[in-house]
C-alpha cells in the first residue's frame, strides 16, 4: 500500500468492497479526474481481487496502449513469471495531433512491444491454459478483434474502460454492444 495514495486506496476499497462495488455487483463505475492515477488504480484493483485471472483494458488511442502496458509492467506486484500480456492494436489507431499534444513526453512507437490484431493469435493467447494471469490491452477500435477471438462463453474477470466517456457512445448503443465486452 506504500505506493498508493490516499485517493487510490479509497477508490480501490470502494470498487472492490463498497456497496456499489464488485463485491455486490458484476460491474461498477469509477469516475476519476485526469492525472489522478487511473491506470495504477485499475492495476491495484486487479491485484486486490485474488480471483482475477483475466484483465481487459480498453483505451482510445495507441499511445495509451503503450503507456498502460508500461505502467502495469513497472508497477505490478504480480510475479512476472505468473502473468503475461498481449496488446491488440491496428495501424488505424494512430492518435491525432491534438491527442498527441497531451502526451508529448510519450511515444507512439510500439515497435518494441508485440502487437497484433490477428484473431487466431489472440485466441491462442486467451485459451492457453498455462495458469498465468492474462492482461490484454487494446484500443477500442481493435476491441472487435478481441471479441472475435474470445471462445464462446468466455468473459474477462475484470474489464477497464479507460476514457470511456470519450468513446463509448460513439462505438456502441445499448442495442449494439457485444455481450462479450459488457
């Protein structure tokens, strides 16, 4: 808990054990201001719930795929030998110039990170029964590929929809949302 600030600790407790949290519901919403540590808070929530084996993190832009993955790799308490990750990103997910201005210190270069949109590759990763926790970081644009790769009946133990207020209404209506991503 030393790496968590007070606000993160309160958010984790609320999401995991609160009356409107995951202990009592199959989904919940956490609204947090910009730059408050949402990526780490999401990771801490996954770590606090020992039953979590599969995590999906959806972000609007490629640049956030890299940022999210690096935050998880640098800060997780999970044993590196006990979890693995895949990034699902297509070349059409490039951030706009306005998006990039907000992340000047970051890079949109994913060349050092294995990324794919190949359904067979994603399915093989998801169905590999090696006992490791699985983290999938994807753009919303590529989330259809994740859904296509999921075996019938599979759901993620935890799904984090980052910046959902910017994209959810643009991608899906309540009638069109794919059940596997709910």
